[in-house]
């Protein structure tokens, strides 16, 4: 039986510094024959290319049935959080794939979604991703308010390992701009870029 893999990648709308290159490279390496790309917030309930991917998969399934073709269909993502920032959204999407008989593989988390262990792990991972996004969002808001109250210029360097760890996690999530991260920590853009390079971190 042949295997047909499609990839799905997403980045947030206003993150000009966040690129698809790394996601695309990993999806190509995983053997994806087509890649669907959304530039939209993970919190959005409507992701056009994700919907298009589902529609295309449904057409392919119908075609295979009509032609008597046996084929395994698999959706590949770099990380579960690329599917959405809400646990409910991720689970709904996975249940849709399951109803179609389409598999799901996450490169980062390294699991197949439709095994019992995979389903359990998926729920845990997506819940933690949602929690981390909410916590980072609150830290951004609190940081902006605090800086404004103190009349401090946003983006000043601040040497604090814990806060830099938070900045790195926010950057890795892909849901915050460099300006938002630096305002929340606070730190300078150059300090953040230098730390990312020093740690050899990739997103």
C-alpha cells in the first residue's frame, strides 16, 4: 500500500521575522508531497489552508475509493502547536482526520496521533501549549503595563536568566513579535538575538 503525506505549517500574521524555512525543510525531509501554509494566528478558529487541506484529502479519498486504490494518507506537522493554540481546536482537527481515516504525525513530539498512547499524549501536549501561550500573553500585558507605569523606555537591556528563559520560550512559540517580547522582559532586541545565537536555539 502506498503512502501519501501532506504537510501543514503555520505562522502568526504579524511576525515578519518568523519564517517558514525551518518548517518547510523539516516537512520536505519527512517526505511530504504537498505542503499547506497558513499565515494566521493560532487562536483563529478559521484557518483557510487547513480547511483546504481537509477538502483536498476528502477528494483524494473519494477518488481512491472510486478507482479501487489503497493508499495511506498522513498529515505531518513540525509541532502540534502549529495546528492551533487551543486544545479544543487541536482535538477537533484530529478527530476530523480520524473520521476520514487519515493519520497525523508530529515531528517534534514524535508520535502517531491515533494510537491510544498518541491520543493521550496529544491531549497533554496541546493542553500545555495552550497554557504556555496564555501565560506568555499575560506576561506581555503585565510587562507593558508595568513599564508604562514606571515611565521606562521599552526594550532596555535587563540581565536576568529567568526572564531571558521566558523571552526565549515566547520567541520559540512564534506567537509574539520581537518588540512584544522585548517590552515584556524587558531587554533589547540585540540582547535577545545574541542569546538566541549563543544558545544555538532553532524554532
